[in-house]
């Protein structure tokens, strides 16, 4: 299925090129590392409202 139908669509987006040129850059990494403590606190505060008791916390679309 992947080779016959989906591969032609994935080739249009060139995700690996985008990852190398945009996402995996040192300045992006530094910004994310700097803001990670704040992001973790926000996630802990607003996630888990809809998770079952004892289940791992996740952030639903409504919480996001």
C-alpha cells in the first residue's frame, strides 16, 4: 500500500530536507532547551484532565 499509493504523496513534502534545514538547527535547539522548563510546567498544569485514573497523562485537543 505504501509503495503503490502513499509514497507519491510523501515525496512531495520532502520532510527529511525540511528537518535538516529548518528543525535540526543549533539555534532552534538552544531556544527549545531554554524554554523547556516553562513548557514542562504548562504541560503538567493543563494535561491529564481527561486521562483515566492511573493512566499516563496526555494533553487532549481541548486542553491544548
